[in-house]
C-alpha cells in the first residue's frame, strides 16, 4: 500500500459491483492482513446471506487473520488505532458496521459521535488500511424511517472516512475509478527517435531532479525525461502490453508523480509468481530435449516464468536500456580519463559505440539518463538528503514511464567517472567487506594497469568509511554519504520496476550497489533482477553472493556496464523461444511425428525400397540393395571357408569388403602361406609370418 503513496484507502461501490474483490487486490501483496468483519451473524434460515458470507471467507488467503466487531461497533475504531505501522488492515464493510450501529440492541448510541471516532482513528492510524463501503446515495430515498436512518448514517460515515483517507476509489461494474486524488496522473511521453541518415542527432536531454528540484507535484511539473533512442528497428507498440497476460499488467498504483510518494524502508512491493517458476522448470523436464537440456540456463526460463506469471514464458520483446551518466569527484575517479564518461554518453545518444550497436542488434531502445554529480566522499557527503530523495523519485519515474510505454525488460547500465569506486564504497558499508577486495583494477587508456590510481581509490574508500564510522547505515544515509547520484537513480529504477512488475537485467557495480540499497528499502526487488555475467569484477561477485543472484554465464566480458548484458540477451531470448516451442517428449505423452519403423527391424531408406536378404540352398545369404532388382549387379557374400576369392562388384570390378566370419579356432601355423592369394596388398611376409622390412 505505502508504495503507491497511500496509507488509507476507501473503496466505494454498489451491490455486486466488485468493490470487495478490488479492495482485496490492493492488499494482495501484503504478507499478512487483518481482515475485520463488521456484519452481524446471519439468520440461520437465510441461506442466501450465508452463501454470500461463505464466498467472502473462501477468498481470504490462509495467512490472513479475521476479527469481528459485530458485538461492539465502537471497537472498530480501537482496532484501527492500535494497528502498528507494519500491519495491513482490511475492513469489509462499513454498511454492516452502520447496520449494527443502528441496531436497537446497541441503543442508546450517538451514531454521529461514533462515526467521528472512526474517522479520527483512520486519520491517526500508522497502519495501511483499506475500508470497503456500499454507495447507496445514488438510489431512491427509502420509504421507511429505518431505511432513511441507514442511508443517512452510511452517507455521513462515507463522507467522514473519505475525508480521512489518502485515496478513494469508486467501483462501478467491476471498473475502479479514482475519486481522490482528483487530479489525474500526468504520464510523461518519451518520443522515439530514428537513426539519422549520416551525421549526429541533437537530443533534448533532460536533467535529473536535484536538491530542491521539482520532484513533488506541489512544486511544479516534474523534469522532462531524457529522450529514448531507438537505433534501428523500433520496439513493438505499447499496446502489446495489454494482451491480457498477468505479467504485463500494471499494479494498482497511481504514478509516483501524482501521489508524492515518500520512499522509505519496509515498502510492500509485489513478488513474482511463486508457482509459475517451478512449474516452468517441471515442464522443461517433459520436453523433447536431448541430454541435460538447457543446463544452467533453466534458471532463465524459471525467472521469466515467475516474472511473467506463466509456466510458458515468451522471449522479451520490448527492451529498454537505461544508461546512467553521473560523475564522481575526488579520489573515486582516480585514473579516469577526463571527459571520457561524457564522450561515452554522447556517443550512446548519437547511436554509436558498443552499447548503441548492441542495442540496435537486439531491437532495444536506449535512454541516456544524466544523474546528479557527486561530491568527493572522502571530504563529505556525496549528495544532500534532498538530492537523494529527488534522485530516488526520478529513477522510480523512469521505470514508471518505461512500464507505461510497454517495456517488458529493463537493462541497467552506467558510465560515470568514479562510479565503480563509489559502488564499491556502498558494498563496503552494506556488506562489511574491505575496500581492496572489492575494487577492480584500474586501466589506462592504453590498456595498462594503473596501480597508483587503484591505491588512491582504496585510500579514498577507506577515508570515507572512517569519516562515516559513526553515521547511520540506513539506505538513504548510505546513498547520501557514499553512493551518489547514479546509485540513487539506479535504486529508484529498481524500486519502480518492481512496483510495475518489470524485470531488470543487472550488469556492473552500480546496478549491484543499487540492488544492495534496494534490499533495505524493499526486499522484493532482488527477485525481479537477473545477473547475466559477473564480468570478473570483485564488487559484482560480492554483491551477487549477498543478494543471492548467481550469474548465468562466466564470459568475463568488459564491454561497459550494460553492454555485457546486451551481448548475452540474444542467447536468453533463444532459450525462452526454444523452451516455448519444443513439443513434449513421447515418453511424457507427446505425439511423435516420425514415421513408424519396420516391424521386422529392417531399416528403410527414404525414396526407395527396403533392402532384402535371401538365403540360397547352400546357406549363402544374398543382399539386394534398395531399389535394385535381384537379377542385376547383386553382390553375393559367401561365408568363410566356402570360397577363397572375395566377391567383386560387376559395375566397378573393385573388391567388396570381406564379411567378418564367425569366431573359429585358428589353425596351427604351417611351414608356408595357408592361402594361394594374399588377403591384402600390404608388405610381403617371410615364411615365419613376420612382416618383411
């Protein structure tokens, strides 16, 4: 709930409108839910009402707990007020609660005061609360005093609770419409750009939100997103995301731009389908695959199945690469060529370089993101707290925009100066490692190892950790003190992609450092991430081990962060395509399309008749090749001992190969050769049987 900017939600709807199902979907991702039933016990003779209650109970997962307040309607406010910040409460519904409140058994009762207490409890509660209530104000005025009292009390309750809640939804015929916030979400469009025909493009690049920037809607419109470059083949239309598959469906969320989301630890984000992955692996065992099948690449099928929500996943089509460009000042950038990161970012924007070329071959769009620059971490924080909040929101909005455009897979990359050392500092702070063990070697422009620059980076990370030894180790504190702008934006991307159920390919230290930070904000993010190759980088190895992300490959590619994952993407797509198209093995009930074999066991030759074997009166087997008549050019095989001359082909005159006779006891060697003609044309033999020469 909190990930969508809500803490309390009121769901209104008519009879059989689907309001209860919609409310339950809002809390479906919560690990536990306190379900508060407000209706009084049904009349034993009212079977129809009992059936309704039984249907409600059947939909509740086993992890939910149920409480009833029918005995004392005032206790509902106490239940909401006492709920903790980590609890999720679903109240269904206020109509039953008002019915009990008006029951003469609870009179005298001041229903107005009780409704005010309920609204105040909702407003003051720290828990995530979803309340369901019928909307009866659209019907005719009841003709009975009790009916009018019910509609009046329920209308007053709905108004009071709606005013106290963060969001209000009205469900009509199963379709939810959001009444609060009333301002519709503004989805920022990102234009696609074609490859220029010679020359370069002049992009309208956006800048990330900085300290005091317009991240909050109250401060003005959000900053424009960077352009999306599609080097060659454009991605499939965004309408492909609405094909009815569960894995492409967005979460029940208003975009972060409109809700003013506060990213904080303990957010409840969705998890991949826990059943689809194992079912996909089990299905692989039934396919017509030889040997060990896909080997370790089975994990690709399992990951895609879980994130797509189906045992038969499809290859990722709409892919977007997010290249984060944010430089780090100070010792973390020791050994970096000045201006090199800006050159790489400009090269990617222009559709040139390794990353753009691989994106073009994969049909992926490329988006270059300018992250806030980071200050030297050895002297002070890399970013201030406001800049961290803005960067997190900005990354979340990038993922939201990608999901809205139909993107089904994100690839995260980075190209900032000093980014590797800053990511290593994050890993040292979060995983308890030593700087020299996670810092990769530094190479000069000529490809030589620069040990002096590596030592400067080690000393910088050591000094930064010493400076912050008494500082908190919370996620945002680590981003502010050590991580910097690119790691903060990457963290927001991972959180936003998880909220929208979009998987992410990680590649390089920045993405893994963001994964470590995201773990402390929402532990579900790592389940939506896939690490293709560790690239031989020690920081990636350590973070992958902590996060439980086993690399699929060991290619040790060093094409740049993001390019390594794109290089392996065609292989991953091929694996998914193969797993989805192969038939089931006949042993597991599949249909074998091959023609049935000869029942006699004799193999057949395509395009001709089967060879025949006959036995003459003197036990001489005769073989007739397929398609030949027995009367012409029929080679004859004579068992050993019946003739000394080998058979020859009438067509070529060449000697046919001898047929291996059955095993027989060899005769003792005589004083001379035992045959009148040699069997082969090899070297001469002396009378003793030894080979001459």
